[in-house]
C-alpha cells in the first residue's frame, strides 16, 4: 500500500513556520462520512495527537471564524466555506503564514484568492477526489504546497500536519 499523501508541486518559499497559524475548515461538508467516520471527528483525533494548540495559533472557520484554545473547542460542522473571511481574519491577528486544512471549495474562489494575496499557505486537502483546481491555484499563488490524503488514515494526517508545524508546537509522540 502506497503513501496516501502526495506532495504536489513543492515550492521553495519564504514560509515562516515559527510565525504560522493553523486554519481548520469546519464547514458543513466536514460532517460527511467517507467510510471511516465523520471528517470532523477524524480531524479532531489527528490534531489531538500532535498539536499543542496553546503554542500555535489555531482558528476554525466556516461562515464565521473562531480562535481556538483547545482541540475540544472545534464545533460541529456548519455553514459555508468562507475562506476569504478566514484569510482576512487571521491577517487581522497578524498572521500571513498559514497551514490550511480543508476538504473543499471556498464559497467564492476569486474573493478567497484576493484575500490570500501576500500570504504563504501550505494546504492539507482532506476531501474526496478529484482535488479542487482552486486549491492548486491557491498554493501556486501563495508559494505554498498542496498535500492530499484521506482522513481515514489518521496516522498519515498526523504525520503530514506534524511535518508542517513549527517544532515548538508539536506534542512529543511516543511509539
């Protein structure tokens, strides 16, 4: 069995992981079950294993943007995927280096691309295939990477997100 993640068009970039934030899609589509459980539950499980949210700014977004202090605060999936609002909100907090975990399309691709100008964004796509072309456009524009995978493999998600996080925000994993 091959690696479930595929790195697409890696770019050398000025991504500063020490000043990055984590941006999590919690829109209504994260309620879907791809056969191994609901996407949101699998994402929570993967994040709980690796992320010390107290040491990396973490935001959840759908139609609204919420700053989190714990993985337990990730709410039930709801609303739409307002990426433009999410990008504008994290910028308001001073973050332009993002690790975006998403399962789909924004409500408005052009608004999202405009809001992302000047940002460096690494994307972890956790939705069904085919991958939305928008996400490759976003990664290209933002000098980021796009990685795809299946949430059903929580360990692979954990490794991928861990590889993108600054060292100080990772939990120590044993075993």
